[in-house]
C-alpha cells in the first residue's frame, strides 16, 4: 500500500475497509457518516444496530439492553455475528466504514479472518484522539428530541427552554448510557479493552490518527486530508 493513501481504491470501484476508532464521544459516528456520504459507501455502527434492536424489543435487543445501559461490552459472539451478516450485504461489496468495531482483540482477530476468507484487503484503522474533559461534556451533555431527532448539547448549545426541544417543544431524552456514571464506565472499558488495539494496528502499519478536538467540520476536513494523502 502506498503510504498516505489509506482509502485508495483497491480497484476502480472498491475501497479498503475503514475502521473508525476512538473513545466514546470521539465523533466516530459523526465522522463515519461524513466519510460514507463522501465516498458513497455504507457506514456500519454496531452501537446503532444494538440500539435499534433494543428499541424494537427483539430478543437480541432484550438480551443486550442491560449490558449497554451499564456501559459494558456486549458479547463478542453477538457483535461479530452482526458484522458478519451486515458486511455480506450487496451495498458493502465496494467497501464499508465501521464505527465501534472491533472493540477488543478477539473482535479484531475475527475481522481479520473474515476479510481474509472473503478475499478482501486488510482494514485500515483511523484513530480519533479527543481530550477526556471534552469527551465527558459531549456525552453527558448530549440530548435528543424524540419527535424531530434534533441533537443538542446542554453544555455547548444552551436551549431556549431547558429540557425542551427548541423546534417543537418536546421533552428531550438522554441516551441511558450517557448518564455521567455510565460514561465513566464506558471510558474505563475503552481504556481496558479497546485502546490496546491502537498499538496493534500501528505495529501492522495499518493506523492513521487525527486530532478530534476541533469542530465536526474541521475534523472531517483533517480526515479527508489524511485519506487523500496530503
Ligand atoms: P456506541 O454506539 O459505539 O457508543 P460509543 O462509541 O461508546 O459512543 P458514541 O457513539 O456516543 O460516540 P462516537 O465516538 O460515535 O461519537 P458521536 O459521533 O456519537 O456503543 C454503545 C454501546 O453498544 C457500547 O457501550 C456497548 O455496550 C455496545 N457495543 C457497541 N459496539 C460494540 C462492540 N463492538 N462490542 C461490544 N459491545 C458493543 O458524537 C458524540 C457526541 O459528540 C454527539 O452529540 C455529537 O454530535 C458530538 N460531536 C461529535 N463530534 C464533535 C465535534 N468535533 N465537536 C463537538 N461535538 C461533536
């Protein structure tokens, strides 16, 4: 692989799988959506798939809910199964971006094997680095309107009426795992299980890093610059 061109097409129509890494609140979801739009490839979030299963009350959702609300990792079998199925879908054949997977060594080894078996190129990891105090504010301050979906942050974007959506007056909701004590637990789990993967991808020459402390647009621009090798 040419240095500095981590998302170079592996042929005219396909892209190397890209893993968005970083602690909770780093902006993995925000940035994977922006990259996915720009490159026309799907972004896959294990967290979003699990939250959707909880919302729909499926057996998977019911089995995962308490683990997620405690800020712990759902079992490897469950998330590896989700990734195996989702990445086999036709829209992933040109490439895909994964947000929030792998989160520990067994998941990383599973993904390597899956890509190898399917004859796909090795995935590249993009680590988004953000200061701890910024992460706490982003997560503990996050609120969402259940009616129109508008996202707010009570620390960074003061509301006209505390607790209510500026657009439609609905009561804002907080993700159960964004409560401060759960955020703390998520960060501890990240340090213990996920952060060591950064060194793994670095030692394999498959890591790129970006400063994620700036504005969402600024971080997106920095990522595109890395992906374009400039
Ligand atoms: P998951 O949904 O993956 O959550 P997370 O990574 O812990 O945290 P977030 O999704 O909140 O953070 P993010 O980095 O995506 O940032 P975002 O763009 O949202 O996982 C949830 C749970 O599911 C896990 O705890 C676990 O239980 C389970 N799970 C998921 N995957 C698993 C796996 N592989 N194995 C086992 N269990 C798994 O941004 C956060 C906030 O900050 C937003 O409000 C956003 O608007 C804002 N923001 C983003 N960027 C910026 C910026 N640059 N400036 C200001 N604000 C910003």
